[in-house]
């Protein structure tokens, strides 16, 4: 019984930690769709990146990474700076990309 409980706990923890990380960044200087495309292209060069969403209205750039992978803040700052923009804040969240897209759609209306 102890073994079963331990195995169950390990599987639950493995499932929890295997989820992708969502990184939310506040980026200043973006004013048009071309800006968004430049940032997205810069971030997608990183092999850990699965998806990128840019909201000009909210000044947000959201990155989803592969399971169990992360991108350190220095790499994010460099990618944003290389694209020509100013990264203000970086936060890791548990929100999904679908949540962010829904929020962006709501604010755009």
C-alpha cells in the first residue's frame, strides 16, 4: 500500500511539473503589427518556445515553453532588445495561452 501511495504521489508530481511554462512580459515600444511580428520572430528562434502571443494594446508578450523547459530572463531581455524593444517585467504564470488569447480578444472589442 505504501508503494502504491508513493508511486501515485510521484506520478502526480511528474504530471504537475511536466506542464509547459507560460511567461508573461511587459514590453514597451511596440506600436504596430510589424513590431509584433519582429518580437515573435525573435522569440521563436529559441528552441524552448512553443507559442508566442503579442498584444499591442496591453503591451504584453506571452511565451509558452516546451514542457520542463524554461528561458532565463537574460535570454528574454536579449531577444526583446535585439528586436528593438524595452522589456519591463517578466513573470512566469500558470495561465494557459487560451486564457491569454480570450483576454486579448475581450479587450480588443
